[in-house]
C-alpha cells in the first residue's frame, strides 16, 4: 500500500479543512490536487526517481510532498536554510531529477531553473488522468530520504519506506488517541521527522493543522493556540523553555481547547515539565523519544505515569520492541547501563549510499540507537548519555566536526573543540573551545569567530559560548579533554 493512500484512506472525500489559518484547504481539494500532480510526475519522469523539496511549511510543501510520494518517487525534504556546501553534497549524492523549491532559495543556492518547479508551477496544476489506488504497490518501496547530520560532519540520508511511514503513523495515532476533532499547532519544520509525523498522523484521522513558521514571535504562537482552538502542540525542549521563561503571558493565558502537548527532540529538564504541568493541570504532557532512523517515534511516557517514572522515556510505542543491551548483545539487569536498541516496522531501510554506516546501525534486524541508558523493574527506560557524538540543538541534530572544521579555517586558530552544554532556556547550547596562536591572541575575538561562522553555517549551528585559550588541554594519551 502506498503511504499516501493510507493517509487519505478515511478522509479523501471529506469537506472539512486539513489546513487552517492563512492558507486553507479541504481534504477533498488537497486529495485531488495531489492526485493530479502525482499523475503529472509519473507521466513526465516515471517512478523511483529522487526529487528534492525545499520550502518552509506551507500548502506548496504539503502538496508537493504528498504528490511525490503518491507518484512512486522519492521525496528529499531539505532545510530552506541549508548551507550551499551541504546542499551540493546531497545533490551530487542523490542526483535528483527535479526540485520543488521557492525562488528565494533557488537564487541563494544558484540553482538551474530548468530543474526547478516553483509554487506557481503547481498552484493551477491542470487535471491529469488521476492516479488511483494501486493495490499491487509494494510497501517496501522507498518513500523519502531524510538527511541528518552524521558523525563525520557530512549529512547522512535516512531511507524511509512506505511501510515505515504507515507503521509509525498508526502507532502514534493509537497512543495519542487522535481523532478528526483534533487540531495541531505546527511550529516544527516538515523537513524534520518530528514535524512530518504531525502531518502524517493528522492526515490519517482527518484532523486539522495550523502552521506557524514564526515561533520567535511568541505572541503569535499564543494567539494561534487560542484563536484556532488548537487541541495539540508539539515541541522540542527549547520551545517549552522559551514559552515558560521568556514569555510573560503564556502561563497566564487560558487555553480551554488544548488537550495535550508532546515533547521530543532531546531531554527537557524536569523543572520545565513540572512548571508546565502546574500551570496547565488539565493538559496532558507526554514525553516521547525517537530518531529519524525510526521514522520518528520509538517510545513514550504516558502522562499519568510521569510522577511515578519521572526522567523515563517510557516504553516502546505500539508495534515497537525496545531492549537495553550490553556490549555482548545481552539484556542488561535493572540498574546496569547499556545501549538502547529497537525493532519494528518503523525502522529505516538504511542509510543512503552508506553500506558501512547501515551495517553498524542495523544489526540482525535491530536498530542500535547509540543512546545509553538503564531499565527499571517495570521495564521503563531511562537514558543516561548519548554514545554518538551528535549534539541536539533546538531538536536539530548538529555535528561538532562540521562546526570545528569551519572555525579551523581561521588561520590564527590552532585547534577547536565544539561540545554541548546545558542551558536553562535552550536546553543544550553549543560551546566552542578555541585555541589561538599566542601572537594572534588579541586579534581573534568571539565576535570575529561568529562573523566567520555566519558566512558558512546555518544559524542554529553557530556556537553560543566561547572559551578562547592559548594552550591545548590534553590527556596522557594525547586526547583532547572536553571537560
């Protein structure tokens, strides 16, 4: 079954709105529009071709994304703020036949217009012979490739099948108890698996979504939650920390329609969860854990278990088996530390064009998450550390090596170490320890490093904290000491 057909299985003919707000569209309108575009794509390029999609969250993104999947081609959604170097790497690796893109990004990246389809190119898409349900379509077919930061600094492409999308969507709908009466305020970008999961689940049940691409303006978030009577909100740690600590009005505002909130994309300190629960006692706060390699979600902690299992990521979602194992692959005993591994139909097919990386991560049908943790007598999992070197900043995975390489381009810099540090507002911030030549110590400053980084890195990858030194701190083995 094609994931598109699964998403619209109950809602294709509905006249109620999927998209609410500045842009609006009914399920019936969207379904027909996507079918027309999907037929056009299959007629012009065939199937199993890679297609890049770059846009902020809007109707253009949703239509193109769903049509690509329906056409049997592979969607590659990318961050509109992607650096030119990373874009070129992904483009050369995947060799896309088409790109759905906005003109501002096309201009910034200096792309070939003849391979680009802009919003106006699908707005009045002429009807084609509609591509209806193909009962012989294989669920194992690749639906999308989601790129995340890899430990080497180069983006890694997570290959997601139609089966993966269907499995994870069904599981999330089940444990969140979603229905057509739900309405989600979406502040997470759709090129991020957490954001995409919001679109998938609400499509599946015939619910609606409200798009807000301006989280920096907290007043607009509060206004949208209230004005559009949103029943759900999903965020990474920094979203909740900023709402609770940087907004004077959020905790004082009554949201009578808000039924639940979900949090993933990194660990949110207890103090913020407690603060939220105290301010909104009738709103269910659901802690979740996942990875792009698992399509989105691996576990959740039921809201009514929070006090009893505070600090836990919960248990596996429906259809997912989680274990915590030692280096020999044996289940650990409660209290011991091991690596979290997962199994289920939501686990990725592998990494695109990376056989070695796939073999290291997928072993005997299990996803080795790289996250260390323990388990209690009731089977609840508690994470203790990340085995991988990746740092999560505002829910986005960042490779320290990529940032270090940029700072090391400054000729006066001898060495650089980038790490994540805890912060009350951001959750985890980037700190750069920079070793500068003694004769140039007074010429290189925090400001000059930031200026250099801003020319080569997306905003969320620029370190917030700087420690400028003249000497390296190393261990007896010659390794750099982080802390």
